[in-house]
C-alpha cells in the first residue's frame, strides 16, 4: 500500500495487491477492480530435495520481483496475510526498510508466519489466545469481514428472496473452500434425499466437482429438486447464502472465525486433513465456545448426515450455537487493522 500515510484513514490511498501468478486470488482481485502484480514463490515444508531446490530458486526470483515493485510502487506500509506466497514480499519489504504488518487469520501460526514474524513490526491476530505466539509484536484486531456481510446479516428474508428460497423451510448451506471439497460433496450427495426431505440445500460444489454433482441433482424427484440450489462458486451471492442459512457445513478455514460470528451462523466444520493443525485449531476453538460441531474428514460417510439432521431438527440448540457465535464477533476488525497500518506508516514502526 502506498501514497500519503494519512490517506490510509482518509480513504485517499493507492493499493497494489501482490499474489501468485496462478492463484485463485488474481481473478478475485481483478473482479474487485484492484491492480494486481504477480510474484513467484515456493513452498519448502515436506518437499523432496529437488522440489525444495526449485522452490528456493522461485523464492529468490520472487524476491527480485518484489524488490522491483518496492522501487516502483514505493509503499508506505506492506500488509501480508497467508503463508509461503508472501515470503518474497516480506523479505523485499525488510530490505527496502518498509514497515511490515502480518495478519494471521488462523488460531495457530504455521512455520512460514512464525519465520516471517521476525521481519515484521507487528502481527495482527484474530483472538487473544494467538497473541502468545508473538510476544511484544501481537495486536488483537479480530477477523476482518466484508462490509456486505455485516449489512446482509440482518436481512434474512431479503437474502432468501434473492436466492429463490422458501421462508417456511430451514436452509442448509454446504461449502468446501474456494476449490470445493470432494469428500464433503460425496457425503452430501449420498444423503441428499434425506437432507432435502428436511431442508432446502444451497450446495457450493467448487468448479471441479460441479459436473458430476449437477448430474446427481438431476436424478432427484421434482419436488426435492426444487429444494436443491446448486452453484459451482459464489461471488456476490455469498453474503446472501450465509444470511439465508440456518446451518453451515464447511471446511474449517480461518474465514469461519470471522464470518460465522458476524452472521451468527451455527456450523458443522470438517477440517481439511492435509492442512496441518490449522483447521483443527480453528474448528476446536469454535466448538469450545459452543458455536460449531466438528466432524473428521474420514468420518464424513457415516457422521455428517446424522449430525446435520439432528441439528436441523433441534431449533433450540441451533439458537444457542448462533448466540455463541455472535458473542465472538468483532465487526470493527478491518478498521482496527487500517488504523494500525496508518500508525505504522506515520512512525515507520
């Protein structure tokens, strides 16, 4: 982020989003009308020696690319989130003497963030338990969510109307992250008739699984087919889908830590088994606070549908979970992060 330091809080600012050349973020950033620059990087953990050598080469190349961006864009502060993709940008910022702020959305930091925190002036975290990983650097800000989520949260009837959903039946929202989740899709499709007999289902499959899930949907009886709302991906409609839902099934990515509290949405979370402990920690935090239930990925075939059906039948429990989720909400998180960046850009620390 560059331009006048005071512009960070006044709204007059320039933003450059830096991401990987082939990541999903490029399309999302361009869709939002922001400038995008690609920087190469590589992942080191758990890789074969030859793969690690190639990753090191990509990281070095990415540092040179990021250094050129620092010279051309001249940012007042660099804000990073994510993991290995941000490594070259963080290194280039340190070399250029640009203040660096890391935002860690997850409850538990990965190796990349722990290492990058040495280069940063501050590390913004979602909740207090995470602050202990970064003594003297952590700032608890909450999880920033899009303004449209906050605005839509109170418009349940309007959200259902815009999505073509009935008001007199519960709504189950099924997602699996930006790329979808095959194991979740399979478990849902296996129990689809039972689910649709009790609720309307908004199913976001991801683009890879969309063709075969669509074929499954076409085999449903006409009455049940009318209750099944299938999407490969949701953009602007996501806020309506979250507001309309009575229950969510999703992976346990960090977005749940911000979106579920703001929406007051109970959830059944399925941690991705190949994401280290990050998703388990996120899910377990929400479970401990009474806002979610956890189903392991390998247990999906025999646990997901019964767990979902029991919650759909139990409105009292869902209401308690919703209240527990709302108690964790921090709707001003984005403003806190922006103020922190503004302070860093003014004093260089």
